C-alpha cells in the first residue's frame, strides 16, 4: 500500500513539475533587465512553465555560441535570432515550424513585422524586437552652424563637409552591413537580387560607397569597424563627430553618458521611393524542444505580446511597437520626446533584410570592401566587385 502511495505521489509530482523554457537573448542594459522582469512576472502568474533567460552576448557573439551549442545538443528552447541570421537557421532545419500554434492573428501587427517570420510558406519566427536605423546628430552644433537634418544623400554629404573642421568630423562611419544597406535601400536599391543572388556592385551600392569614399578623401568622416562601435559612440559623445547612424535601440545605452549638447534624432536620408531596412530579431523555438517546451515558449511569447507589455518593452529598449494596440499605452512616452518616433514612423517604408541564408557569410565580404575603400582608398567599384565575386564563389 505504501509503495502504491509513493508511486502515486511520484507520478503526481512529475505531472505537476514545471516545464523549463531556456531563453538565450542578446539584450543587455535596460532591455536585458526588462527581459528578466518579464520572465519573473510570467513565472509568477502561472505554475506550468518556468522561463530561464540568459544573456549570451551581442547578436554576433550569440550566433557563435548558438552554433557551438547546436553541435553539442546544448541549445536553448527559445532563441532571439537576429533577422539576418534567422533565414540561415530555417534553411538548416534548426527551427520548429509553428503554423497554427500562435494563438494571435496578423490584424493587429504591422504587416512587415508579421510577415518576416514566414519562410517557404511556414511560420518559423515570432515578432519581438523590431527597429529601423536612424540618424543621431549633434543638434546644438547643427543649430549653431545653420544646418538642417538632411533629408536626402546630397544634403547629407554637404552637411558632413560643412560640419567638419580640424577638431571634428561631420560623420562617424561604422563600416558594417546594416548601415550600408540603409544607404542602398534608401536609394531604391537592394544588396540581394529578387532571385537571391548578391547584388553588391549595383549602381545604388556603388553610389553609396563612392559617397563614403569622397567624404573620407575630404576628411569629412571618421571610419570605424563594427568591432569599434563603442569607440564610435565615444566619438559622438565627445563631439569628435557630428552624425552617426545606429539603431533606435542604441538610444538607452547612449543615455548612460553625459551629453554636453542637445541630442537630435532623424530618419535615414532617402531618395524618392527609397526604403529603410528593418533591424532587430525574431524569437525562434529550436529543434530538440519537447512539445511541452514548445507550448511554454509560445505562452511566454503571447505574454510578451500583450499591449501593455509591448509598451513596457518599448519604453525600456526604444524598439518600435510591433502591435497597433500598444500605441495608446505609448502616447506619453512619444509625447515626452518626439525624436523617439523617428524609427517608428519609418515602418511605413521599411523592408525586410535579405532573407537569404548565405547573407550572413556574404556580409563579411561586403564589410571588407567597405573598409578597403573608405579606410584603404580602394576604388569603390573595384572593392564592391571584388566582394561580389567572393560572395558568388561562396554560394
């Protein structure tokens, strides 16, 4: 009899045991703290699942750690996949298809955000953090010099030259693919063709790099590699550079510094018909998760997607809201500083980043070309054609 009681108690214990949902993410600072707060609140309001978040470095560091974990079978259940890396995970069969399991429909989501998680007719990604690049500028110097925030690229180049002198430069160029992509899409181009081939030597890409090449020769910019992004921020804070492109989500980190000037934020300059590339990440459930863990991950995502929680996320991270129903909760946040709406307002003409698995490899060749031309003086067309050749050979 005692054995039966113990057996029954053991079975009840197993039935009532919490399902652990490990969650790897790339958010530090206020955004990372908000993820911790979300997990704590979700875990407190129900007993079926326990979400365990873990910061694993920035996007590229997180990718390296995930690739290593997939080789050893130690991957998490839920992963924040940067949207250029997301297609590779899908193509390699690493991600669970979630068709018919979301419990939320597309009507309240912004179309570009909702559509990004669908590949090959199946739902793999869950909308979470979405951004667009913006132009941060020294509003105090702009006013003193009589310079307006540039609305097209000719005005941008002219502003950078006008703001440059022996002590400071008009623009801080971070030589990475997303910023350069915004310079191409805003001219009406694309870094990848409609049939999924690299398009690095397109007229729009050559025009964008030629502009940076000219600005470097005229000493109107400071060039920084992606690995030097922190130095780029310091260049801006210390007034060594007057403009820099970055995600709207970089704003909270910048607020850790004391600015001796008024900070301005503007949309990316565009030519007629130009677009801006979305940034951010999708949440994905990785293969190897149990059915209960899949359900737990989806339950946590639905918790994150409550309008009031989206508003908390936007206020902590400055990412744009992914659902329209969150906007009433954000009226005060946007009214407090209208610059905060710069990224959100660009959603009207935002386009997805290249949805080609190989792009995460191709972008390395592109960033090499940017550095060779801007820092090394190589002819822009030649640098891009060289990157194009390498990308085609890597297919």
